[in-house]
C-alpha cells in the first residue's frame, strides 16, 4: 500500500513514497513562491506518477502545509510566507490526484511524527517547535496534536519578543520569526550567507555572526520561556532545519532558557530524532490513518 507524504515548506517541498515501513523514494524541489498551489499540485501529481511507474500506485496522500490550516475542511487559511488565503487544498488535491487526501498543518504533522516515531514517542504530552524558513510550534497532548478551536494554535513565530522591532511579514513588528528563523538569521547577517554558515562563523567568534546568532538564541529563549510558563510542558522538542546545528543550538538555548525561569526548573529539551523529515513522515501517518478510518 503506497502512500504519498508531502511537506510544503516556505523554501523547499520534501516528499516520500512509503509502503508500510519501507521508503520507496524521496524527492524534493523548490517551493514555487509565484504559484505555490500550482507547484504543490504538480509535485503531488508527479509523485503519483512515480509511484505508478514503480508498480505500486499510490492509495492515499498526506500534505502538510505551513501557516494557518483548517485541517477539518482541508483549507489553507493563511500563510504569511507564501501569501495565500483560504485555498481549498483538500478539494483541489483530491480532484487532481483522484485518491483520498489528508491535509495537516506542517508543524502539528511533524509533532505527530515525533510522538509516534521520534523524540516524543514516550512523552505523551510535549511541545514541538520547528525552526526553518518560519517558526511554529505544536502542542501534543497524549500523542495527538492540539489544533486549537479553529486551527490557529502554535503560531509562536508571531509572538512579539521585541516590541517596536523589525517588520514581520505578518504585518506586526518584532516577531520571534524575524530574529530567529533560518531565513531571518541569513537576512540579518547579509551577503546571502545561509543560516548554517552564520552559525559556523559564530562558533569561530566572528563578531557579526556571533551577534546575529546571540540575538536568535535570546529571542528563542524568550519564546520558549513564555511557552513553558503558560503550558508547563515536561519536554520541548526542537526540530526544523535549524536543529541541524545540534549542540551549537541546544546547549546555549538550554542555558538561556534556564536563566529566564527564575522560580522553576526548565523542562527537558531534546533535538528532533526525525530531522527535517518529521513533517513528511507525519504526512504519511495522516494518509495511513485516513485509509484505516
């Protein structure tokens, strides 16, 4: 039973064809920011064709989307990074592919995968935060992502951490995402240097890189401190592309979080076990559950 798992990021789309526990194929392609919906449908159709060419036609697909997602109706409500509003992705993808399709929020879907397969599989309740082109979080309760009343939960990237700070694509100023996302780290350093290189230069004590990285860590710690004080999670799981920084991210972030929590111990903090494939794996879980239901 071949399933399509597709994760739509602000920069890159990642996908896998899965049959049970076997990964038949993986692919990625840049997100088409001029026509993101068309790009998603074209990529999904390509994956369906590839599954057929492997002799195992796809039975269902799961698509993980960024921004505000109404999973019940399969609607991409809003994405500040991709510029869409109220797109009926479930309907469009179902028509395009001719197979059952499940729609999920990318970070909640990644959190689901961490709960089933990754760092949160024994935790039950935890918070998963993905740091990539943008930043968002998922509250996992008893192994299940909590979407909020209308699918707006987890938008920690748009919590204001620096009032009157830099402009954010959401229309506000000083959002966490404008300082600590991978895209923001690259932009704030300049010269089109990717975030991972900025972090490497900070590790070599380059002054400009160290300043940008320190700002990112400080704002991340501010956001996680607020999350901790509000939700009291036993575990924080950090994922997304920036998690590839490993201890260069985890250790200073643990230290900064502890200094902000004056009257309580910080929760445990772990890096993702699924790397940047969490949402892809979660999308295949959604597809499998759709068929099982």
